[in-house]
C-alpha cells in the first residue's frame, strides 16, 4: 500500500510539473506607463536586432540624443514582458547591483546631437527570457532641468 501511495505521489508531482509553463519572474502589478515610445523629446533607443531565437545573452543598442540638451545615462536598462496585453517589469536579484557597480541610470553624458552604442547583458541579470514579447526600457536624466527624467522603450521578441 505504501508503494502504491509513493507511486501516486510521484506521478502527481510529475504531472503537475509538466503542466506548468516556464515563466519569467515579474512584479505582480503592471507598470503604470503602458504606452512608451522608442523616441521622446529628441532622445531615442534603437536595437541592432528586435527578434531573437532563444534568450539573448546580450542586446546591442544605439542611444541617440537629437535634442538641444545634454542628458545623463548609465549602463542600467530594465526589461518588461507583455503578459495578457499588459507590460510587467521582470525581476532579478539585487546582487546584480553589487556585481556591477556601474549598473545605474547615470554616470555618462550623452551630449546634444550625439549618439552612443551600448551593450545590455541579459545574462548579467541572471534571467532567461522565454518565448514572448518584451520591451527594453532606457532612462535619461536631464543635466539642465532638475528632476527631469525621460524613458524610452523598444519592443523585441524571443522565439
């Protein structure tokens, strides 16, 4: 009888594991800014690729400043996933910030009329992106206007 019960428990565990689809960990509530654009007030974000087969280890970007003001930016990006038509922020360990002290929103200046290439490491976050629709979000901080921050986002897919 104990053997039959053990087999039944193992079978239930196996079936429940097979029924769960893999998922990326997100914050429970959708982001407040559901509509974001790749360009805002002269700042823009362009991806070298917008479709990946499997989780990309890195995402290469071009940030452009065609405004008349300088903006601060850093190596920090975040990723959002589209769940049931709403964008949710993907979560990861805070250890990312300890391992990479330059992973912040500021530290470099993107001068008016200039552009810069940046590489964002998905692997450094310790996450694996499953097939789905995502967007990469980048923030810029004004050097002229105190407390003025802009964010842009570019969609991409993982197949």
